[in-house]
C-alpha cells in the first residue's frame, strides 16, 4: 500500500456515499492518499464528524458525486439498489461505481436492470469490526484486506481492471474475483453463518441461570467465538436477510456436522469425536498455514473478454487473489497468487 497515488490514478476524484465503519474507512484512506475525495452520509451529525476529521463532507449527495471518477456506495444493504440508481443519474457515464455490501446478487441484479453493468463493479472488502460508525473508522482498517470484485464480460471488464489497480495501489488489497452468486455462497459459510453461531452462543450465555459465573470463566474460546455478536443488530439482520437462502443452506451443513458431534458424544464414541475434530482441525490449520504460488496471465485488451472473466472467476473460486493489473494498448496483464494444495 502506497502513501499517495501515481500514474493512471493521479488526479482521481472520488466520492463515498455512506460513511459508517467501512465507508468511513474508505473515505479516510482515500483522503490520506491525497486524493480529491468527498463523503456524504444521510445523518447530518455524521457529516459534521467527517469534517472534524478533515474530510470534505457536503450537505447533499448531488454535491458529493458531481464530476467524480469513482463512487463507493457504502450505505446499509437494503438501500443500495435505490442509491445506485440515484448516483447513476447524477454521474457521467464514465464514472465507475462500486459498493462494499456483504451480499452481491441483489445489487448486481439491480445494476443489470438499470443498464449499469458496464460501469458498476460489485465489491465487498472482507474486513470489519464489532464497532460501528465513523468514530470507529480507520484509514488502516482495510489495509491488505481480501476485497471481492465481481468481473463481467464486455465493457464491464474495463471497469473491473481499473478498479482492481486502484484497490491494489491504495489499499494493498488482495482482490478476489468472483461471480456474484459464488460470492454469496462462499460468504454464507465464511462470514454470515459465523454471525449466527456467535449470536447463538452469546445469547445462550445471556439466558443462562448462572450468566455472571459463565462470563467470569469465559476465556479465549468464548471471547473469539462471540466477537461478532457485538456487531450492531440491524447490520447483522440486513446481512442475514440479504443472503437468507444461502445462509440457511450452509447453516444446515453446519447443523449436520454438529449433530454428528452430538451423536458421538451421546454414544460415548471417542474415536468418532476424535475423527470429526481432526477433520475440523484440518480446515483451521489450512487457514493459518496457507502457502501461495505466483501466477501471471495476459489477455487481449479488446474483444469480448469471456476467456479473461472465466479465468478471473476460476482464480477466486480456487482461493486465489490478484496482486496487480496493468493495462496496455494491446494487452492486460495480471499478477496473481494461488494457494498450494495441502
């Protein structure tokens, strides 16, 4: 991650709509990098806090997005389709639009209906905190984050390439290219179901007859397992409802594994318990000990980009990410990293 902007991003004008935890962190990082950036939030007090942190925060959305090259949509999930339509009306056709929502299918479908697929790139930085609001935002919150972007063939690929380079340069992002449905399926198990499990564990402790004694003995396993239960309830509900079918499916898979553990426990079957925990431990070890190998690919700069998008989506599905994107007159070059097999 660099301190400033160079090359094709020098002189970039950016806007951020919605300046809570993630939007505020995007805003602060872009300002820190020296970009001409402005933020807007529907809450006047939040806009005032942004000004107090040295960021331009005009009173209206129209003022914020006028003449911008890129707009980040960072409001609550249910508001994104409407906000996308409004921002599209207020910006030039060449302005790249992206979002940071934790589900992607709904907003991607909205962009298709609005005829914005050529300049809207669905996005989701995989970072956050249990705190909320601009007061919790930080210019470093998203540094080095895995940042999902959803590429599409045709003119949309140009916006994807441009945005990939920007996120790598300014945030040090590990850009993970995926289709919107693949993202929502993967995020259900990687992010959304953990919120359900954390809520269930913390909620059971809250209802326990000896709650205070439970909390007195709670160590790392309880604290780690319930961390995201501290997330604002409305934000969690929006995320779960926005990906309901996939979350319920993956919750069924988790429940089946848990039922197997419970069955082994009831049967006093130590070998079965050990086997299931060995399986679980393998996933945990793979998470902590992942090793990657570099890869480079080049594609024609023009054309329909089908082969390029197919490779990009396959990279994300395989657990890989992009570390760079360079666009020349004749070709586009990607550098990437793929996980080594266990």
